[in-house]
């Protein structure tokens, strides 16, 4: 690694990439509304042992990002300016020592929640090497940038929290959202029967196109009638990606002892019920976890619905779009950092 006055070059085997000292990032100087997100020039994060620097192409925009922007933070109080963003995709631009699994120039996707070296709304991000992985076959760079958080949450909900088996009747509440659209496809990969509870007629149509056996509008449809038609003897499992009255109706249809899995942060939190097993969980990144996700992505020939795309400098508009609701799939920031070889 040759450090210069305005940046450095990193060499590995046949690849050499130039990394600048300063980058553009969408960051906040204080908690508040979407207008707090502005484009700034900030230092490119420095690498430590076991970390990788990624030149970002795409960043995902999630509800958890908006919660952090508004004032919630999972651990202590962050330093400002705070670069938001939990996940994305790009190319490995530099690596710290003791990093062997990836190489300079590799196309990767990554996830790091409340990353202590800054988030993904930027031209570069530094993450622990185990929180990045090669992009699965069949996905574009843009699609891969949409799914690290949502994909891990979806596959771990289906496989680890619910342990879905062939032929089971599964209900996915929030099926037209970023996690739900992937969870529908992973549940079908496991040969389950799937009822997707979606948002709006267009959400219902999307969920059906993704392979759900049945779908219903959670706000304007007759959810009780849909449940009775789908599983007259009761449903086996529920993945709750939203809470509230509709979820309580769904829980009424669960067979005795059936599980309800939900990612931590679902609001309102599902109420405890006698004879119903509640399974809260987090989508966890790691080498094994990304391997499992990649296998599922490739086996399912995964489709990644994109609700909207914004340039990095319009991150505030992306958050305003998020606040409007009715997001079918995932909102993205297009960054397209140019890598100099």
C-alpha cells in the first residue's frame, strides 16, 4: 500500500486501485427529518486488521436508516457528521491485514448495522471482512446492493426462525415489502404453500408474480376469508414483517403450537398468545450466513423488486419517499463510485 498526499494505491496480485483521502457522503449533523440529510465531503474511512474498503455502486435505503436519522440509535450516541446506510454493493478497493477470503477488485455486497466507521450512503465504506461476500450468481450489482439486510432477514426467518418444511401453510405479513418479497420466494424454494398479505392491489399482484399461492390486501381485503380459503384447518407458521390488527387476525388462524417469527423492531410488537410460539430474531451477517443466502438466491433464481432509485445527492428525497409508505420492494441510492486501476 503506497500512501500519497491525496490518496494511496493498493496492490494485490494483478490489481492496483487508487483510493482518495476524501469522498462524498450523505450524512446528518444532527437528528431530525429527511432534510437533515445533505451531501458532504468527508474522509474516506481508514482500514484496520480484518477489514475491507468497498468502493460503492449501490446502497439500500431501509426504515431502520430513517429511524436512526430521526434520533434512535442502537448503542450509545453517535459522532456527527453521521453517514447513514446499512447495506450495499460495490468493489473491494483495499484490504486490511489478515484478510484472505476476498481480493482487490472483487464485486461484493455487504451489511453492517450501525457501522462504527460510517454507513453506506457514501462513495466508500469500511466493514469487517466477514460482513461482505461475493455477489451471488444471477444478480446484478444493483440488485445485490438491495438485498444484504433484507435477504439475510428473509432467509433466516424462513430457515432458522420458522424452519419451514415442504407442504406447510405459511403466511407472510408484509409480503410486498423489501424483506417480504424475498421471503415469499425463499418459502416457495422450500416448497411451502404461501399466503402473502400485501399492500394494495399492486402489492397483491406483485406477490402473486413472485410465486405466492394466494395473496390479499392487508388493509382493504378480507383477511379472515383469505385465511379460511387458504388453510381451512389452520396455518402452520407466520412470518410477521408488520404488526397491528391484521397480525392478530392471522395469529387467530395458527394451529396450536405454531410459530410466529418476527424481526426485532417490528412495531407494534406481536402480543403473546397462549399456545403460540413467538420467535423474535435479527438478520445476522457472517461468512456462513452469506453462504446460505447465496445458495438460496441462486436456487430460487431470485427476483429483486426495486421500488425507486435516487442518486446519492438526493438521499433526502429517498427518505421522503420512504416516509410516504407503500414501498413495493426496496428503495436504492445509485452511487456508482468510479474505481481507478
